[in-house]
């Protein structure tokens, strides 16, 4: 979009379990800036949890809210912005990310799933076969993460501190 310029210093993308929250927190600390987590922003704005929004209004409505919160965060927040794993599904969001520094935290299916654990906090992975679901998500999203990314970092088997140092070296 013309005239739309990201203010965010760094945007983190990647699937659930790729470490966006942990890495985001540490990276923001290292850079001396604030972290804005869009999932938390959605919950603060709606006064509801993400599972509640999915259950009450469905995924399309969640995506609509997410698109707005992400857009505002990327354009207005001057620190690190960590995006919910499905944000890149929106073509408008991908457009908003053009020109921003976007770090894709790459993770294998096995380790990503292991890190998401068995919590109920992620409605998309709550079904009968989380492994199949996660594979399907990655198949659909991998090209989108790659499209928006300016930096790609493999996180498998690496500590958060190591990942943050790798990111800092490439900013
Ligand atoms: C989602 C990921 C979640 C959250 C929502 C949907 C997804 O964020 O936005 O449950 O579609 O992958 P995390 O990537 O922080 O788990």
C-alpha cells in the first residue's frame, strides 16, 4: 500500500512453538525497546481470551480482529512486534510487512509441536490429530513466512540466547 511504512524495529513471525514470545522478550531487552505481542494485544483490546474468541465468534472473526491489531502494531509500535502464527495468512498483513525487518523463526514440525505442549491455549491445535494439523499449517504457511521474511533463523536445538545473538548479528 502506498504511503504505509512500518515503524516497528523488528517483526517476528513463525508458527506456534517457534519461540516468538521468548525470543521477542529477550530481543527487545537487548535492543532496549518494548515488545508488543499481537495475541496479547487482541486479548487486551477485546477483553477476551483467544480460545474464547475462536469459540464464540469463529476463526474468520478472529482473523479480522488480528489483521487490525497487527496493522496498528507494525505501523505504530517502535520496538519489537511478535505476530500470532496465523497472521501471515492475510494478504493485507503481508502487504503491511513490506519494507519492515521481518525475522522468520524456523522450526521443525517435531520440535514446534513439542514446544507448544498440550496446553489449551491454541484452539487450532486442540483437535484430534495435532500432528497432522501442524503439518498442514506448515504446508500452507511456509511459503508465506518466507515471502515476508527478510531474515531467516533456524531455531531447532538452539537456546533462546543463541537465537537472539544470531538475529542481532543480522539486523
Ligand atoms: C494461531 C497462533 C496463535 C494465536 C491463535 C492462532 C495460528 O499464536 O494467534 O491461537 O493460527 O497459528 P502463536 O503463534 O503465538 O501460538
